[in-house]
């Protein structure tokens, strides 16, 4: 059994411990012995289809047949203005979700004038243009192959079912999809938040009428991490996107590029949007939620909302601020019926062998990493050049990490606390994500790369957005 002494006399430096964290560039040593060419096997593996976007494939095939071309440019117009199944905010959210799914198919380019719903509405909402001038600008703005309308919306709880109906530019052909299910947010909290966001965006337009681009930085939760910060960032993006696609901007050519800054990166740019989410208790001890939004241009604050109390009904988020590892575990999309991870001891003691039991109840490929409280991480599984870590787990199969993967045993040394977190997905991650993960993984003669917070948060966001992913987490505590 290999004992990982934190200060071996022959080196005088910490040895790499895969459950503790990777060594710094100044620290020597390697870990994770392995046996065969994992990377070669990965590269030869077939690409995995995304089941969410795959449901739109027949529809896109029909649209391509109508348009007579495979490289499609589509305008997602949205729902009919007179429909009553969805509120205005929900209709906008659904349209953006459909656009996202179409883009994820890799077969569609979205037209810039996607929000041109009705010529009449644009005439009424545009000053200084005659009907003929408005129509001319609309024709010039939209050069796509077809318009996509969202028809027959039906709401059931927190989801909406609808069909996509594409009509070609010449109106000579149309194609209709099977029903598509899209999640929606409901509740008074959504209206509260959207009202604040719309007011902030309107104030920005008055303070900076010539703004052409805005960088949206993720909301910050005061006192820790909260899933409400991400939800509020999404609502601000929806409000800014609605402004960017407004009739006046489209017809006057007043472009507004809205870009979301990656999580964990510096909030920089000529014009930025920043937000803060915070909680407080009233005199009766009840938890209240607040938000603040402001825009900054060249260091000057524009259009601040100040501290605004908001409701959270329908937002589907947990306002509780938590340390990073607690937040990661609390927001994990776990399913004990598919995947579980558990340490063999809690806590471990110095000199005790560190092991975790991984049990799968479905066929799936496994991607595990060790996450530290400072939001850094390194990949634990799979291991490059290790066929055992590449094989998918079968239903009912259980393995011990690290021994079950042919890796050296690990013995606890100095106290620490990290999170062992795994993602399970049948067939593996999409090729781009799998390549990023493998590039940071350890190998037979190389150590795992330390992933900085921006990479950790970006990978976490993208993997959690992948359909079919199940998570499992376990705290590793050494006392």
C-alpha cells in the first residue's frame, strides 16, 4: 500500500495526493499509474447525439426540404400576440429557449430580425416612419429562409407544450414539428424581478441612449453562493435582449449587443451590467430577499436601481447563501436511482486508507473531479491511458476509487476537506466537453492540471446543461 507522506524526506516537498489536490509547479512527483491508450480510444469513439436537439431533427429536415437548402437561416418569431396561455415574460423565455435549442443543433443560423412579429405593431411602435418605410426596413433586416412561429401553446404547471411551424419566405411551403416541451417560470416573484429589470434597462436607455454593447456580469450573492444569483442574471439577460430586439432599435438600426461574461471572470468592458443578491431578516425573523442592479461605463455608475425587495415565487431558486462546496452539493442534480458516491469513512483519520464507493444503477460513463473550497479543482476520472476508467459502468455495478480503477492506494495525511463530485451520462459527454475534460485529466506520466475557478464554473455550467447528466457528490474530510 502506497503511503502518501505529505513531507517525504527525500524530496522535502508535498507528494501529490489525488484526493487532497494537485502539487504546485514547484512540487515534484506524479500520480495515477495507467496501462493503455485512453486518448486514442476516445478519439475513435463516435460522437454522441444530443437527445434534446435530436427531437428537432425531423422538423429541420422538413424545413430544409421546403427551403431547398441545408444551411438554414431562421427567424424565431414567437407566439401569437393574442394568445393567453403564456404571460409576456414567459413567452419571451420560451422563444429564447427554442432559439437556444435550434442553435444547439448546429444546423441553424438565427436571423437578426427575429422579433419582427407584426408589421402593424412595428408601424405603431415606430415614430417618424411611414408604413411603407417601416415595411421596407423590415424586408431589408430579414433575409432568412423561413419564419418560425410557436403555435398552439399549452401550459401545464411549470412547463409549456407547443409546436414549431416554419413558413418559407415565399409562403409556398410550411413545416410543423411534433409538440415540444419547454420549462417556464411562474409566480409573483417573476413579475417582481422582471419589473425591476425592465425599469433598470429603461433607465439605461435614458442615461446612455447611444450604447451599442453591454457586458452582463453574473450576479453576486452576498455572504456566499446562491442559485438565485444565476436566475437573476438570466432575467436581466432576457430584459436586455428584449430591448435589443425592440421595434425601434430594429427599424432604426440602433444595434445593442448583449454579451454574458463567463462565470468567475473579471467584470470588465466599456459598458457593464452588475447585480447583487442579498438576504436579510425582518423583526419577526422572516427571511427577505433583495436585489440591486447597476450599469457602469468607464468607471461611472449609470442607472442604479438601489436595494429593491423582491419575491422569489416561481423563480425556482434557493436564497440561502452557502460556502462553495455546500452550494455545489446542494445544487447538484442527483438521482440516487442512477448514481451514488459515498466515502468509506466520515471523517478519515491520518494514516487511514482513503476510498470512495461509486455505485451505478444505470449504464453510464463517469466523469469525476475533486473540488476545493477555493473553487479550484482537478480531474480524478477518467485517467488518460487507463482503460478501466474509460469503461462505462453497468447497471448494478459498484467500484471503489481509487483501487477499483487500478490506481495506487491513498493514505490520509494532513487534515483537509474537499468534495468528490461525479457526473454520469450514458454514452459520454458531447465531444467538445469530453475533450476539455480529458485535457485536464491525469495520465500515466503526467499529473492532473489544476483548474482555476473560471474553468471550474464554466465546465460546471456546461455539463449541467447537458441533457441526461446525473450527479453524485461526497464530502472527503480528513481530521
